[in-house]
C-alpha cells in the first residue's frame, strides 16, 4: 500500500504544479507593457528622449564588444602586458 500512496502523492504534486504554472502564465499575460508608465518611471518626456537612451545603450554595447575582443584576443594576453612593463 505504501507504494501506491507514494505514486498518488507524486501524481497530486504534478497536477498541482501544472495548475500553479497555469495561474502564473495567466498573470504574466495580463500584465501588458505600459510604455507610458515606463517612460514616466525613467523620467522621459517624449520618444526623442527614448531614442537618446536607445542610442546610448547601443553605443555601450559596441564598447563592451570591443573590450571583450581585446580581453579575449590571443595577441594581447595579460602576461605579455606584464612583460612589457
């Protein structure tokens, strides 16, 4: 009997997890992206300000890519830099 109770407990847990998962998904779907609220939170007055932030983010992403290339380049290792000093 203990084996059957264990199986029933596992089945109940799986069904419970599925129900909880559905509730979570429904809650996330109902939360739409409110662009106006986001802009207010960031202190942006219009789309021009938003475009400035987008440009700044793109510029920073490019800089990070360059730094990643420098950091992972086989030509420029930290040991070589130390040796030059």
